[in-house]
C-alpha cells in the first residue's frame, strides 16, 4: 500500500499485489471488497473493485499477475492502516 499525490493535488491510495491462479482453469477476473476503518474501528469507506483491467488479460493456470487498486475517495477519517480485503467474486473461463 502506498499514497501518492496526483497532479491536481488529490491524494491517491494504491494497494498493489499479485493474483495467483492455483487452479486448472483460466482465471477471468477477481473482485476485491476493500473496507477502510477509522481509529475507532468504524467503517468509513468500502468499495468493490476488480483486480483485472481488460487490458491485463486473463491469468493462465499456475501463473500470477500483478494488480493495482487505486482509491481517491477515501474519508479523511481513515486510520491510514491497511484496509480489510475480502474476495467478493472469482470468475473462471468455462
């Protein structure tokens, strides 16, 4: 996770990671539910995002690819700790 400032002065939080396909079928997409909390443990922002962009392509069996989840709309009350990440959906080729 890292924070950067955009050219218009907006703060962007980026979560970077890797998706790994340990199965035998082509992995089409993964959606991740990101949950941000304040200092008291109260939810301040949540969003579901896909970790695959169309230009990224699919992940073949036993391969991995990097992903990036950018957020520019997080509440200023966020505790600045790593958000809770929950896999919301996984789609495989048929």
